[in-house]
C-alpha cells in the first residue's frame, strides 16, 4: 500500500465522522470511527489500521494536504481481510509472527509516537540494527533492539530526565528514539539524520557520509518504505 506511514493506537472514544453520512465506503472496507490525537497523520493512521491513505483522505474530505487536527472525528476505511484461522471475515493488520519481535515493534512504535518521532523510521532503524531483537550486543557493545551504546544511553538520560537501563526494552526503545529526535534537530537532511545514527553525528559533520553509511541509509529507507506500505520489513 504505497504512501502509508506511521500511526497511533485507536482512541477508545466512539466518534461520528465529519462527512455526510450517506457517503459509501469503497467495497471491502470496514468503517472504524476515530478521534484524532496529537501527532496523528493520515498516512500514519492508514498504516496503523491497514487502510489506504488516499481513501482515508478522500472519505473524510481532508483536502490535498490530508491535514488532521487533534480532536477531529474521522472514519478510517479499513481494508477487510479474513483471519488465517479460516473463520468469519474480520479486519486484520500485519504483525510480526514472532511474539518477541512483535512486542519489540509495538514498544518502539509507542516510544516514537510519545516522543514526536516517525514510528516507521524508528522501526526501520531498529530492524536494520537488530531485526527487532533485544538480546543483541554488538562487538562495539551496542545494546538491544535499538543498538544503543552505553555512552549514548548516558547522553540520552539527560533528555529522558532519568536513568535508562538499556537492557530493558522500554528504556532501550526510548534511548534510540530520543537519539533520533536529537539527530533530527542537529542535522538538516534526512539521510544525515539516519546516517548519524550509524556513523555518529561528529563524524558526519566532519566527513559527510561514508560509503558504508550510505548503504546503511539506503537499507533503512527501503525498510521504511516497506513498513509504510503495510508490508513486513524484510
């Protein structure tokens, strides 16, 4: 599904769409009422709920920019699918079949949303770094799903406002996400933001992107596109 980005968990509020009630959903879609939360994007919600971004924008009359505002009531036209168990049709979304990796995915996405970082970018970086596995320590002593160095973890504690235990999934995800947020602030190009996660901000500033870093960036961007399209990362 081209053009899908990250999203937030569904609000528990039941909302009425802002558009005319007589408009019909495209065939094979299920209407999911939703109240927009801060940080939501049309493409992000489409990815989260397994919908098409263009349909979500068109059905809710969001205009060419697809802008959303917190508190706005919309309907998400979710693509219906049958459960793998062969039962009655129900709405499903892609999830990693490995429970531990799926847990990592959910925690990283949640940390990204909470800290104003593109969840699909954070997930793409984490997949490139560790394949969404916590029990990974590199030869350079980078730890966990986000492959955070202990020194970087201590640096990110200043932004977290507390100690971070990089061996705990929540803290590891938060450290990596906070680092992405800092790099976004201190770089002007997305490639440099991604590259600095791998190469280090100082080295990027001094030397630009090394060739191996350019490969890393291309890999992360390719993974991100797959996630945005609602497909597995690999």
